């Protein structure tokens, strides 16, 4: 079975980002890059220079690599992939 057949439906990322862009602008950037997906960003912790975020993206086929690329483009770092929901839409019996 090829990874191309697996559809990621939901991913939760632990992200550390600089204070700028703010959480709203950061979420807008992610939403723009993940066409057709819903993006939820929760600020977990704030210090003088950074914010810790939980980023949840859901959709029919979440572009995980693109999401991570955009996160890195904002100066943020993905600490971990905390949750993933995926499905294989093709039956092995076909």
C-alpha cells in the first residue's frame, strides 16, 4: 500500500513561535495554505519572546508537509506531532 492512498484527516502539532506574527495572523497564514481545512490554534503558554501553541488542522486531506513548511516560514518550530487521524479510502479487497 502506498502512502499516497492514506488521507490525513486531523493532525495536532506542538509549536513554539515568536510573539510575531500574533496568533490570529499565524492562524490566517495556516488557513490560507491549507485550503479546505479547518485550523484551530490554542495558545498554551506565553513568555517574553515566544508562545507555545497547539495547532489542530482537520479536513478531508490535510496537507501536513505544507502546514509544517508554512509554520517554519513564520519563524516557528514544530516540537512534535502529538495526534494524527488518517484513513485509507481504498479497500484492500478491491
